[in-house]
C-alpha cells in the first residue's frame, strides 16, 4: 500500500484523487471481505429456506386449515328483540320478519364495486351515498356486513335471488324488524331501533359495529333488556361471499325480555287525539301559531304514567325504511324546524312558562313559610304597582277582596303579585324560600323518569341570574340585568318571566296536591317480563322478572295548607266564577284543577310577537284521586278555552263517562 | 479492499485485452439468464395472482408488467453500452439528480394512503426512490473510489455517510421506511467493499443498532416519535404476531397463513383462497412472495429463491472481475442492495422481518422497481464486459 500523501487542493469540495484511472488489483483483503459478503448471502438465504421449510413442509397442513377457516365466518345472529306492551298487555311494539339485503365489503370486486353498488341501490331504490358512507364507516372491518335495505320487497328479493351471481358480495338474509301495530301511538316513548353510531360505539360497552340498538325512548333506555343475547353461527362462504351450506349453529340466540309499560293504549290514543283537538280548537279561535302541544296523564298514587302525548309526532315505521328524506326530521335541522320538531317529546322535554298553573306552588310555599294566611283577604284589583312598575291582572275589571281559595279559583294575578312581593321583602338571611320549595316540589331539576330525554326546566334564582347575565353575554346591561329585582319575585309568583317547566314536572306537582303531599317518581316501565312472545292481545304466561315501583317521597307538608289549595282548585272547576268550571262543572266525576295562560315571546319567522301558552293541570276524582292530567297547547291562547277541554277528553276516556254539557270560557 | 497498481505494466494489459474481446462474449450470460428466468417466473406468478383483481380483464396487470419488463430490458441494454467511467466522472451530476428527484417527489407527488412516493406521469406512476437506489450506488462508488487513498480516514467515512444521509432522510420522510433501510444497506456495503477500517465498520454497526433501539423502543418510551405509529406497530408487531391479530399484526398473520397453506406443491392459482379473497393485502406488490408461496408451494418458492441466489452470486463474481475501484464498489453495493431487498421482502411475509413497503425485485407489480432493478443489472453487465 503506497503511503505517499495525496495532495488535496484546499477550498474545493470533494477533491478528486488524481490517480483514480489507474487499474486496481484484487487484493486478498478485498477477497476476504467478499467472502464475508458471500457468507452473509448464504446465511440469509439459508435462514429463509429453513423458515419456509418449517412453514410450508412441516406445518403446511395446520396453515391450510387456518386458511380454510378464514372462509368460515363466525357470524352473530341477532336475537329477537323483546316486545313492548301497555299495562293491559296490548302489544305496542313487536317484531315482523323481513328480508334484508346486505353487502360484505371484503367480497365486493376490487374494481367495479361502485358500478355494482350503483346498480344494487337503484334496484332497491335506496340512496347510493348511504351505502357508500356505511362502507366507509366500517373502514378496515371489511368483513362486517353493511345493510343496503333492511326490508326488501318480495319482488326485489326474487329478482336479486335470480341474479345473485351478478352481485358478488351481496347476501340476502332473513331478519326481523320492529313492528308498530298502532302506528304513531306513543312514538316518542317507544323510540326506535337503528344501526349503532360511531359515538355510541365509543361510549357504550358490549356492542359491535353493525349492531342495531335502541336510539330513543324505551328502546334506548332498556336496550340491554330488550336486545337479548345474540347467537353465533358458523357460516362457510364461497368466493362470492354466498353461504355455501346451512349455517352451523354454535350458540342459539336468546330472545330479549319484554317490557310492560305503565301506559294505557286507549288512554294514550285519547290523549293524542286530545292534543290534536286542542290545537284545532285554538286554530278555530284564530290562534294561527298553535301547532303543537302535549298531554301527560299519571297516577298520583304511584307516579305511573298512563299517557304521554306530544304533537307533532311521527310514525316509527320510517326507521325501518330507507326511503330518501324519511329521516330528515331527525337529521336536518331545517326540515325539523319547518315541521315543528316532531322528534321532540314535548311532554318530557318541552320547556314552557307555567303561568297560572304555578300559582299553587307559590301559595303552598308561602303557607309553608308562614307569610300567607289563607283565609285573610287580600285585594284583587286590575293592576298592582310596585317601584313605579305596574303589573296587570288578566281580568282588568275585577276589584274585590279575596281569600286564597277564591284567588286560585278565579286566578287572580294581583293577589299573587302581593305574595310574590312578600317573598321579595323577606330578609336576605331567609334565602329564596319560593325557589327552595319549588325545587323541593320537583321544579328546576330532572324528574328522573326512566325514559328520556327530559328537561330540567328553569327555576330562576339570584345565582342563576348572576351566572346568566355576564359581561360576555350581555355587554350593555349585565350589571342591571343580573340583579334580582322585585319584578322577578312578583312574576315568578305567577310562573312568568324566566320560569320554565315541562308538562311532566307540572303533572308531578299536581300529583303532590292530589295525594296530599307525596312527591311521586314518574315512571313508564312497570315490569320486565320473560316469555309471552309476540302474541297480540292480553299477555299469557309471561313471567315477571322484575317490577318497578319507585317509592314516593313524603315531604311532610302542612296538610291544612294543601287542603286550602285543593279547595281552591275545586272551586276553580266548580264555582260559577271558576276559570274552568264551564268545562268540568257538568262532568259526573268531580275534577279539580287550574288553568294557565302564560305569555311567551316567540319568533315564528315574521318578527317577534307575544303568544299565550295554554295550560290546564288537575286531577280527579277530587276526593280519591286516580289520575292527574296536564295539558299544554303551544300558542293556544287561554288555558280555560283550549287546554281544559283537552284535559277533559282524557278524563272522559279514563272514567268512561261523558260530560253532559260544557262551555269554554276565555279565562286564565 | 481496493488498491491501485502503481506500475503501468499491470495496468494496461487487461484493459487492452478487454478492448479486443467482443462485448457479447464478455457478457455474464448466466446472470442474464437468471434475471430473465426471474422476470418470466414473476410474470407467470403475477398472472395467477391478479387474475381476479380486475373484473373482466384478467390480464390487466400481467400486460402492464410485461411492458415494464420490456422497457427495463431496453434500459438494461443501454446501461450495458455505457462505460462505467461515465458515471464516475459525472458523479456530482448523479448526486444532484438524485437529490432533485427526491425533493421533487413530495412537491409533485401523488398521495397514496398518506405517503407521497409517486409522481404521476400520465398513464404511469414514477417512483423516484426506486431509481434513487441505483443513483446512490453510482454516486457512492465514485465518491469512495476517487478518495481511494484516503479511505482509511475517518473524514472520508463521515463525508460519505453525511452525503448519503440526505437522500436517505428524504425517502424516510415520504415516508418510506423500507426503502430508507435499503439506502442504509447500500452505504454500508459501499464502505465495506471500498475498504473502510474494521474499527469504523464496527462503530457503524453499533450505531445502527443504537439508532434502531432508539427509534423503536427508547424514543417512544420518552415521547420521541421518529416513526409513525403504524410503522412502529408493524415493526414491533413482527416480533410478536399474535399480540393483536385484528390490528397491526393482521397482515403478518394472514401472510404467514398464506405461505404455510401453500404446503409443498402449492394450492394453484384458483385454490389460493388467501390471495383470491383478499385476506392477503397488497398481494401483487408488497406481499407477492406470500401469494407465490400460497399458489406454488415450497417447490415454487425454492425455484425463485435459487434464481435470486444465482443473481447475487453472479453479482459478487462481477466484483472480482471489476477493472477499477469504482466498478468493484458499485457491483458490490448492487449485490448487497438486492440481497437486502429480497431478504426484507421475503422475510416480512414469513414473520422474520418488519413489514415495510419494499417490493420484491423483478417480481412485484410496479414499473419503477422493475425498470430500476433491470438498469442495475445493466450496470453489472457493463462492468462485466469491461473487465480486467
């Protein structure tokens, strides 16, 4: 090896060796290194050969079995969902057999799968994008089937069965879908079943991609009980993804449990009709914005809900069809708004100013706080002025002294303004007793009903005002708006201004008046049952696995105070000047209850205007209450005019008796 | 170890003889036959593997692949005609083109599954990193040959590694982890053949192990993620395939099943369910060996591997015939690059190497790989015909 240093010109990048053209010698050192390389090559190939020998020759058969098993799939077979029945065993939801068309993404041809899907979706008349979205959603899980159409018609099935080979990856499967024999009856409560969403997949345990699960109502709240245990089948498939032989059952599906609801199908139907009639009555009265309403009927003894109506409603059948646009009222907010949010269960989740139906709350709280003596008379006048602010009575012509029962019967606003002012004038160390009692009676918090969703409503307090009106939300006037002013207490006393409640919260409070001071737990499911199948008619041989009888909470209220209010509400429906005596006065069963006409600012699209939410809440029979009914007609006008007759219809159905005559009255 | 002959006498005689001898006689016919055999075998295998991939056109991939092979053969002939010294003289240009191509890739590249490795050229997709392998070989060989006298110096090794690190990093960032490994193998082989000191070789080996350990285990543990999660999962996955059969290691389990199911004589092109029902991902490209093993069995892959062994053996033989240091280093690096690609590709299908997107030379469907590898064989032939 020559050791003469090679001159390198400084400053030049990567200088060239001047003698590079000289031929080279194959040195022993290079041969040694080549030898090492050669050894590496032999070692590498040797290792590969040994591994291949062990895989293919020694354990080839095991892998052959594994490869064949790849073609046999363990598929889950959904169990039959349990039926849902009303309290008398009438079936509200059961199952119908159907034929579903599905595709397995893994078996779709690599090229031309869109052409195939386009053709398939055209034949089945479903949107192509729905299917491609689903496939996209399944991502890498290419063996999970995607439903193209859940309920295919007989002719579609026949056509596809004949042309099976033209649709590699498509399968025709027997399945079952939910059947709703009564159409839109209790649609909001029953809810619906649909394929699990990405978010649910993340949040819930025990479900897998492609599972159908309850999405709303009892189907969602009691999905675990209703769904049963899926069976497992071993299915062998050919290269088109078609099952080759009868599937081998590895585990039989266990049908889901049935649910027994507290609802009464007939009363429910009457309640739904009552809402519609109430709306029509309001429309006839030129209340053009009356388009929605709700009725709740519950048993004041145990909180069992007998009927929950909310209008507008929908037919749950739309969830099993993939008709284009059928579900827009759920997914598209514009469509939902244009059709007045049919998916919203107004009875549980609607927030309304309670208006005069709240007066008994104020009265009861005032008596519990000893700031109101029920038989002392207070003036009932056309208006009430405090701190230069004037609050009007609904009836401007009145001017007399009233006791509490009369004030309730005639719904005197000014009487309750004075009670509200009493609450305002209490020393600060007494806190806000009106709100405290309202909260105790169930306002401003969820009722805990077993089938949601429900609203907490809104119970305005000093704290709430401070949190709501901040520099951010109300830059100009938050410093004034956040203060609790006399008007806040005065308006709260008649359930106006910020106060909001759901019909269910209201019904629960009237149940408390009816049962003498127990706060019941409203509930819709009375039992979980096994067996009984999907038979229609009264349940036979079904076994009750678990029944729900949520205990009522005894509030230990002053019985005398409750009696005064009960008396006032009886006079409201029976004394000549009572706000709904024209409606209930001639009904054979004694009914007691209160009207409400709550002002609410709405914006129907052509500017702000004030409309009245019509309320009626009450119970019957007066002495031994069996049913509490609360009816609300949105923008319906006077409670005595539209809400009270709606409630009467429910009582008529319940007691099986008609009012001999009735007349409505424009009364709050 | 390369040395320069100092005397005129030894130097001129072989060169004179080479000029007299006809090119044709000096071609390595065995190498040519072996490569031809692999290409033909590959086309046959591909035709069986891809017959169901495109509905209505069972020959789609074979026809395209054959066209690429023809282009590659023409390129190979061209490369044979070019004197290796041409590359040595213009090695700066070679390096410039290499860097230019790789910088252009992410700019113009088409994104496929979140990687940018391809540039769209009308009906073809051009993968610069494949051609980059050959360019890197030519550049490194020239660079090291020109500094032959200073090969023992640490600066030479550092400079070579530093210059090669640029294309390596560019490829790594595409991200194409597998090809970056091949580039690293090329650097190692070139330095090794050029005669880098053993002490430096061992330091480099140690460094390689340390980097691998950092990237795969230490880095993630302290929150430094050099690899994308999927890359790391696959690499760690191959060490423990049954850890998560549904996730990262699904591919490798399906691949091993395919290979094993092939048995001694294979399941044939229609009975190979792993391939035909798409349990085997990328069965015409990255996992083509597994498909071959499933369809043609142990006998079939033995033929293929023996042909590969023959090619590498002939390439190493070309090193001994090389007339100068440049040619020797280039031939050695090409041989080792082929070995690396074959070992990693075959190894990953049978659970012995991490899953990376390295094509199997001459077999995997893909024009760039086919043409680039044939060009490399052309360089070997060019060195061979201008032997000592």
